[in-house]
């Protein structure tokens, strides 16, 4: 999730910021555009906050490589047994 928000090929946050900038440039053409641009800005700030929270939670997770290897081996064994039936 953090990757899609901030680091993807086209991160969601970057796209939102570009949309907000584009709308702001058009603000003089319709009276509702500034409100829409402000809503996009609010969404941008909220998603930045969410990305920070996700990154913080991810940093707190502890991955046990040995445990993951064991689980993957057991899953592979289960799959092989399943295919034999």
C-alpha cells in the first residue's frame, strides 16, 4: 500500500498533486473548481498521513526469515500432496 501511494511508477500522491495543480490553474473558469481543487488537496494530505502510518506500521513489523522459509516449505509440501490426490 505504501508503495502505491508514494513509490509506484505513478504514485497516487503524485497524481493527486498534479490533478490539484491542474484544477487550481482552471479556477477562474468555473465557480465550483476551487472547491473541487481544495477537496483534492484535503485528500492528498489525508493520503500522505495514511502513507506515513502504513510506513510506520511496516517498520514495526518484524519479519522472521527462518519462519517464513518454514511456512513456505510446508505450503509447498501441502500443495504437492494435494496434487497427488
